[in-house]
């Protein structure tokens, strides 16, 4: 492999989303592959939190990347690729939410990677951890409680709370993904937080 190709490969790996989208839009498949490698785990985790099922999440993520590649020319603002990608995935989820798994809860044994713990975003209050209990067991059970609580939200609320808590998006960014006014995003988030507080009350004092 020539030194120029090596340098070009290194440049692609270190490029911004905007640059990668620009290159991919001109037919550079390698640039789009970098976008896939960069966003496949966050997108999969997003899909998993939405669907609650590993196979459904994999299918959803793959379909979202394929649709993004085919419709890359429609993206307005190359630097918004990640939010646009999440929007595609969310729309695909809504289209398929009446499928065979609709209404089932998130797998309590599923791991979805790192991210802010939902309980940390609730109003002030210390977590219950009985004296002498194993910290790892406590954290695992707490994580299961969080996933169970999220699964009980309606899809619109679930999407908003996931984007806010796990991905740290601002209200305006969430509004882009879910395609609704900021005021609606805020209403969904506040309603979701009230439900989650009640659902997770056994974990707080």
C-alpha cells in the first residue's frame, strides 16, 4: 500500500462527520464506512432502548444505515448527520412498532453500553442501598429497574427521555430527531420524568 493511501486512510478516520458526509456524498464508500463504525454502537444502543430486543435493534440499526446511505443527498447540514441518523431510526421504529414485539418489555438481562444512569437525572434524593448489600448486585438490579421503567413509557416519551438522559441532547436537538416543536419535547420529558419518579420510587428515599 502506498504512503499516500495510508495517509488518506488516516485522514478519513480523523475526519469530522461533516467532511465524511461530504466525501460519502461524492461516492466515497470508505468515508461512509467510517461513519458506520463511529455511530454503529450509539445507534444500536438507541435502537435497543427503543425496542427492547437485540434482534430488532440490530435490524433497525442496519436498516437506518442503509436508508441513510441511500438518502444521503437529502441531508440538510452535513454536521447534523448523527441526529438525522437517529431520526431515520426513530421513524423506522414507529413504522414497525406494531410488529410482533410491540407491547413487550425490555429484556432485563440486556446490556446497552455506557451512559448516564437515569436515576442520576431524577430530582435530588439518595439511593437506597441496604447496609451489607453487594454494590455490584445493587447496581445491576438498579439498571434493570431503569430499563423496566423506560419500557413502560409510551414510544414518544421513551424516545425523548432516551435522547435526553443517555445522549445528553438539548431540547432543540431532540426536537430535530423527533420532528416536533421544542414545547412538545419539554412536555413529553416532564411527563416521562413524573412517571419514572413514581416507577422508581423504591430506589429513592
